[in-house]
């Protein structure tokens, strides 16, 4: 337990994680999930699924959330570097509608814990990135949705250079704004 460290972000309950890591002449050993350590900062569920995504530079994925049963997530970068972002969509949270971000990379080995109710997204800064997600709560296609990555009300700073356009899927380009999300609730289909 003492080998794990975490720090708060500006979003209520979202934490940056530094987990156990050691290196020697053979390579490295990294324990990036430990349920008991995560329970100390709020992890409530049981691991239901794990995912890995591979993306190229400037790919932006997000802002994703599942409703009515949002997932807790622990995100790490196995290769490359991303700017990882959460947006608080918990109606009773003191940080509702706010965002915060952190650089996650293979080199810094930091993770990001996102409690249920925080939308998640990232943009790839390196040539490629391999991203791991450990999730509590199963993926439900009928509840899959989110809010726009470029919502003018939230104004996420993605760290993009002027005139740099990220690669965003059609699905993510068509997600609602926060104002639309508030009107529609978790019913993503219009």
C-alpha cells in the first residue's frame, strides 16, 4: 500500500495515481491495478471489463460516459503519451460541468482514476499511443454516449496548436453539448 501515491485533481473524486513500478537489467515490472489501494481513494466496484485502445497522433476520443449506469475507470498509457481529460457530469457534485486534465505517458507511468459519472476523453500527443482502461461496471451499448469534446460552455484546453485539427470520429462529433445533455438526460438518441 505504501508504494502507491495519489493526488487530487480539481474534480471531486478524480485522482492521479502513481503505482508500483520497478526496473532492472531485465526490463520493468509495473503493477497498475490494486483494488485495495484504489478503495482508499473511492473505487467502489468490481472490475467488470478491461479495454485497450491504439490510436495515432492527434486522435481525440471523447467525451464518453455511459448512462444510466456510469462506469468507474482507471486509465494508463502502456505506450506513448496522451492528454487525458475528465468532465464532471454528476448532477449533485460541487464540480459539475467542470473539466480537468493530466498528461499520462509510458514514461511517467501515472494513471487517472475517474469515478462513475465523470465523462472521459483524451488526445494523443505522441506518434501512437496504447491506452489501457480498467472498468467497474459493464459496457452497455444502449447507454453509450457522452458530450462534445469541443463544447463551448466547458471549453476544454486540449493543448492543440493554433489551426491544429484533431482526428475525431463521426460518433464523437455528433455527441450533444452539455446544454443539450442536460435537456435530454441520459437518453442519447434524439
